[in-house]
């Protein structure tokens, strides 16, 4: 979990009015604020005392173009292009190459099927992954594919980049501003929060695990979003040192992923346990399960976790985000259900969402627009 990022200053009292109020100070809400803040008066409401306190700051720091449904893969590729273009002129680049190996530990041909679905995965041999990641125990991997386009992402730098851009555009951030009630007043909404009352014609529901609750307050129906627990640990190998430049490995069956983080190994058991909306905390049994799975696959001999954190990956019923205006409640815009795709699609989705909210033409391609339109929240109605 990241605690050293530079966040913009936040107010403790909401202004009286805004053109757009974004409910949620995670990467979805703040990246949209960065994109739209110079074209409207935007206020971001965050329940916590600072931005990025939940899932946004609890990731694997890796972006895989092969990961997710087709619409996600399309917007991931566009986001990577946009971030690389910014990196060319930024003093602290966000992205650096780190290959992903997707491995199969049995004869199910699961990896081959993934590669056959247009994911861009390159089928290769178990010998390649054993050479690239010497800690992998020989003979365990039965099939393997590589995503050579995958990148490590400095999440703290990316989040700070969005937040600072939003602040420079004039966006106002209000912390400790939990939404408690919404009332229709003419063509606008009056939002009561723990930091005061604000009136706006447009509410952006970027509340993550709490998005269905926000929708109900605004007079809409919940979409059936489900928060899922996902734990990540950091551990120091006691036998085989991990190379800082080694690739990431992901078990296609969903038992574990791991990658280097300095001299430590960063790993997850990939649990997807349904949860209430909360500030999730790691569970000892899950941490121990992660260590056991690492030790069964590698020669690292990890015994304890130096650090562990748990985030909530909030998913829609079809695992595709819900982005767009609500069909029943005027002025309510959904930006929710990103699951594990929020970071890797953030730049593209924020551009497309800003255009949709303002009724403007997006500068992105028709393929990007088509992927975006497949996220219409009204498909669940």
C-alpha cells in the first residue's frame, strides 16, 4: 500500500455549487477530474481524509494488455499509448517494461485457449520461463505464454500525476465528505454530506465498492456490483534471491501471481471472496496461503510477510465496467465496476467519459468509442 504519494490539498467544507460533483476520490474519479476540470467547475467528494485510500493504492503495480474482456484490452492498449506519450516528456516515467508469463500447471490447455482469444499472448516453452525466472521449480510448468507488452507501473506516481493535473485545472477536493442524502431540486441535485451541502446538475458515481449505495441515494437502482477481496503481500526470500528485473508470473488457474519488488517478492493468492463495502484488511489465513503457494512453485522459501494489504475489486455482473449516464435518473453518470482494470484503463476511460458528460466529440478512435459504449450501465436493466 502506498503512503508517500503527493496528494492535492483538500478542503473540509464543500462549496455551495458545482457544474459536476464526482463522488469518490479513487483513480476513476480523479482521472476524470483531471480530464474535465478545465472545462467545468468540478468538485470531488472523498469520504476518507485523503485521496486513494482504498483499492487505487493497493495494486500489483503491473499493467497487462492481455488481461480482461475485449473492451478492456482495447482501452488498456490506448491507455498505455497515452501514458507512454506522457512519459516521453515527464521527469519520472510511470511505465517500465516487465514481461508477464501466464503459466499452466496441468494439462488443461487453459493457457493455449487464452492465447487463442485474441489476447496477444505469445505461446512459448516452459524452458523460457524457467530461464527468465530461475526461482521457478523445474518441471512444474506444463504450458506458458508471454505478454511481451506488459509493463510495471509506478502507481504512486500515476495517481499523483492525475491528482496534480486536476488541481492545476481548478478541481476542488473535499475530504471527509461522506454523502448522506440526495434530493432533486428543479434540474439540479442537492447533495448533503458530512462536510456540508452542495448543489449540482451532474453527479458522477465513482464510489467504487459503495457505488450501488450512491445510486440508491440518487434515486436509481443498484446494478448488482460486487466487491471482491484481493490480498497482496511482500515477502523476502530466504533461499533463492529474486532478481529485481525478473518478469511477473501468473498462474492461469488463479492460484497465485508474483513479481519482484526490489529484493522482495510481491505476491497474491488471487482470492475473489465477496465482501461488504469496507476498508478491507488482510486475513492471516490468506497471507499464510500465499506464502504456501509461493513455496510450492518456487525455491524462494518465504516464511513471513513483511507487509500485506487487501483491496476490494468491485465488479459488475458481466465483469465489464459500468460507465455512462443512468437511463432512469437524469444527470447521474456511472463510473464504477472497474474490477481489477481501473489503473490500466484510466487514461482512455477518463477521456471518453469526459466527452460523454460534456456532449463533446472524443479525440480517441471509433474502436475506443465502441469499447466505451459497451460499458453502458443500462445494459443491466
